[in-house]
């Protein structure tokens, strides 16, 4: 399930790039998360049968973290190249074991650290053709911040999942509500009530359908489901194949060339994910 999410999120860079070329970032976020929240409204029903206040606190806390991640990622993708974004966000693979050590008190094993290092090397090889352009650009800095916040996110989901078990779909619905509200408030603060007309191009709505139904609705449900049942480092490593899928989709849709070094890097990423997923528990 997590590898499928990695494949879907790999395509999110191309879809986001297409969408942000036709609608400003904050308006896109309001539309994306608002539509997802409406689809998930029926999933809030379990709150009537559990400790609703505690569940809302957990969901809202995770929602704020997730809002920060997606805000950084959406702006970051719009300000840097798709290959740079895919490489930089994959650094969460190396960051998460240290976040797990910090937040959960679990020291990463030698296998986890080795697989994380292998995944980062593979991501670097995959994006090497454009790494020469990396610097202190805003887009690159935002993607680095998003990678750090992703590491914190999977650790917090694991911690709260153990203390306050909630259906993964209910947790996702609460998060989407928080993200919709946060995006709307930020949008009103930045530009008031002046909204752009919604694009009419098929490319925009195709990208929006992909972002809402797969990248948001299914992917966050799957991540919440898995993060509450597996270690954060394992989750991050399985998600580490995301830049490989991102490069493949960019090559098919945008015409980017991978090259021999890129294919070798992608193989290392897949190898590191398989190494962890097939190891004894």
C-alpha cells in the first residue's frame, strides 16, 4: 500500500506543476482540500461513538502539521524543478530515523540507517542532472523543510495512533478539514476576497482529479493506516521510492530524460525499500 502511495505521490509533482501554472497556490490548496473534505464528510460519523474531543485534538494536531507540509511542498514545487523537488523531499528517508529517535526514543538499527543512506544516494543519482542548480533558492529550502516535517509527521501519527486509535479514514477527514480551513484563512489574509476564475482547461481538471482522489483521498488514508501499524522509519523507507516514480512520470508526461545514472539511482531506491520491507520484523 505504501509503495502504491509512493507511486501516486511521485506523479503529484507533475500534476501540481500543471495545476499551479493555471491557478495560484493558495486557491489551488483550498479547492483541493475542500473537495476532499466534502467527499470524506461521512467518515466523521465515528466521532459520535468515541471520545470526540480527544479524537479532534489528535486529528487537528496532525492536520496542522500536514497543512505545513503541503504548504511547503506546493509552494516549493512551484518555485523549483520537479526533479529537485523529488530529490529533496526524499531526504525525509534519512531524517525520519532521527525523528523517531528524538520523539519516540527508538534508536535506529544499523539496517535502517544503511537502507536510508542507500535510498538518499539513489535519489541523488536520480536527480544529478539538475542538482547543479540546487542552492539556497526558496523552492529548494521549502522542500527541505517539508522533508523534515514529513519525518515528524509519521512519528506523531505513530504516537497518537497508539494512544488514541481512530479509523484511518476519520483521521484523514479531520486533517482535510483543518487543511481546508487553514488554506482559506491564509488565502483571505494574503489576497482578501479577490479570487481568480476557475480554469476551464481539461489539463487542470485532470490534474485536480488526480490530486484529490489519489494524492489526497487515498494516499493520506493509506499513510494514516500504515503509520499507526508500522515503525516510522519503515514507513519512510517504503515511501522512499517516491522520487523514482516521480522521475518516471516526469519522463513520460514532461519528456524528461533519465539517463543511465538516473536508472541506476532508481534501482538503489527500490533496492533499499525492498531490503527493509522483506526483512524479518
